[in-house]
């Protein structure tokens, strides 16, 4: 059974083009001393392949686990594209998971 056979054609036509990246990145974050748990740590900029991307909007933060590792997933945008980045709390590394052009 394929995704095409399960999902109606009209839905698949509306699905955005998501580019899978899976590369380590540099991240600049702001840490707040109080406030909503979602806003305690907010990525502001990333550096990927020599290019600096400055975020204009915070989508969400979702803590999850991969085996014994705690992973914090962030969805961010710079107004031109959406970015999914992950912070691995054990290895203290950031990964650019995927990007999606905003239309």
C-alpha cells in the first residue's frame, strides 16, 4: 500500500515541498530567565553552509525522545522558508532537519 493509495489526490497536491537536510548547524539562542516554557530557549539565528539565517517567527518547541536521548524539536521561519531544527540534549548538538519554501 502506498501513500498515494491512502491519501486523496487533492491532499497530495496541496502538500508543500519539504527538503530533507539532516546536517549539523551553528545556532544562536536567547535564553529567558522566566516565562512560558515554550519561550525559555528560542533559536534566533542559524549558520548553514556559510549562510546566516535570521528567524523572524517562532513556530513551536516540542521535546521528544529518540531512544534514551532527549531531543528538542523547533519549527522556525525567516519569512521566506520554514526550518525544522533539533537540539540533542545529550550530545549538545544542533541539526537542520528540513526546510520548506513559504509560498
